[in-house]
C-alpha cells in the first residue's frame, strides 16, 4: 500500500503520468481526455483555512447515471425520533449477534443511537462477511468514521485505496463514493460514527504546545487508483436520512488523477502520543481527544472522538482509574481491544455503553475496591484500546438497540456493591 501523509494537507496524485493538469484546474481539453470535476466539502466562501475541496479528473463525470430509485434499509436509521424509550438510564451492550444471513458492509450497518439535533451525531455498529460486488455508496448527510474491532477491511474510494485493521480508523468525508470489502473470510465487526456537523479536525493543543496527541504526519491519504470497467453498477446514496440507489453503466471509481485537501484518510490509534499527569489526580478524558467536530459554541464539541490507549499511571496519592462523574456531554463508548481499566467484566470488544447527559457513571465496585488498595508504584495499562463518541447533544437509543438480545439489562448492578467507607474520624 502507498499513502500520502499529513492531516488536511493539499495533496496531488495521478495514476497515469501527465494526467493531472498543471497551472489550472479546468483546462478546455484536459490531457488523456478526462473530465474535470470539483468536489466541495464546504461552501465556496468559508474562510480559506476551512475551505475543503478537491479536483477530480475522471473518465466520466458523476452526473452520468440513471434516475434515482428508492432503496430499503431496515437497520440504518440516523433520524431517531424522541420517544418515551429515551430515559437517563445507563446502558450497555454486548457485541451484536452474528446474523444468520450474509451481509455486505452497507446492509450490515445497525443504528444504535442518534441525536435529534441536526447537525448532530449517529452511532452505528456494523457486521459484514462478504464484499459489496458492484455496489458502492456515498453519504450526502455527513462524514463517516470507521472503527474496526474484528477483521481487516479494504476501502476503495474515488481517491484511491485505504486498508485498515483493528486499532486503526478511517474517515470518509461527506459525498465521497466508496466500497468496503473484508480482507479475509469470516465476520468483520466494528463501529461507525456518522457526523452531520462540522468536519472532524485535530483539536487545538493550547498549553500542551506544538506537539502532543495525534501527530498530523501520522494521518495517511490514498494515492490515485482508477477503474475503467463497464457493466451494471449500483451506487447507494444516503440523502436527507433516506436511502436511494442510482444505476450506472460504468465503474464509479474512475478517477485517474486528483488534487486537493478533501479526501478520505486513515490513522493508527497506536501512534497516539498520550498525555497524562506526572503529579496527582486523573486527567479529564478530553486530553485523549484524537479528532473533534466543533459546535456553534466555542469549546463545546458536536462530536469528540476520544480514545483510551495503553499508558502509564503514576499519580501519587491518586485514585488512578477514571473518576466518578456526571457530565453535560453524552458519552457513547466502545471497546476495540483488550480490557477497559474502569470495568472488570461485562464490557468486551465489540460491545458498547451509553451514558447520557448528567447520568452518573464511573468504575464498577470491583475496580474501585482494587484501586484504593493498589501500591503507589507506577502502573502500566497495557493491551487495551477503548474509544468514546462524546457529544453536547442527547443520544436517543433506537428501538433495535433497546430490544436487542445484546442489551445488558443488569448493567446498573455493577455499582450496587459500592459500600460506604464513611468514617467520622
């Protein structure tokens, strides 16, 4: 695999030498007889620092397709209505059971929760055990962040190919056509975040300075890789929270060359430069933010993508696991690998938990009892990777999520053995 590196850089790539125009974007007769097509991920007139667009040079323009038709999707529902089912109760799920029928990536998306607010966030799980064949997809509603927990995936996009495995992520911006296929036989599973707000970007580092958290150079972008096939192809489209399909007679990933700063990318979570206390107290989880989608309120995120990677715990006279708290933000959490240090059992890779706005949560009783007796020696948290989708909105679980056999109906019990240590002294 070949990649280009650097978060939000302006890239250029050509699969055929000389196919990328020089000195202008839209010449009268481009070399190799290609069609110029601009793909804009922002309004033309936003600040230059926030302007997102790429120029694609393709065999046929995207406008060449047959009329849109309705497409039925039974389990992807990012327009969740408020109902009496949404309450403050803390929720947890085991991994979704494997279906009895074969599923490709798109048909294997299951919505777990979504915000009512738009722009906002939807959280899905995916299960797939077969490729997409001649089916492709793009999302007109928002960008997608893909987080595998089992099985490696190949992502073919208009700009080229990305490959990811568990503990890596991929982000596919709004409107970019793609196809996702398992790299090996068997079931793949993972998480899919759908962000309909401002595009994900790196968080500001503030007092941390110039270097910390996710380093821009570690974000990888594809190189041009085109297809020239003829036949019966299908592009499924998510548009205004409904699904459509457009038939076409040519391969939709026919971009021979491209340049710009609007493109899919991947990142290896194991390269995250974790910050933490070297004196006392557990830091707030915001210090583990990989990517953020700002809201209209400065300092408040529409979506923060936060991870909990391997790290040293050295705080003196400190309760080292995540502390008990209630939060104005809502937290949907998943486990990619290993064991999460605040839960001794019940939270497993492929599973999830939801703690909505102001719903109390924290370590289970067993974790608390061990933590207050641990020695003061430095402790290494190893062989783990958890993540959190944190939003300023309230998550509304879907009926599918609440009726699933994967729902842990006894989750609330993990805190009930927290006893009183009160001593009037």
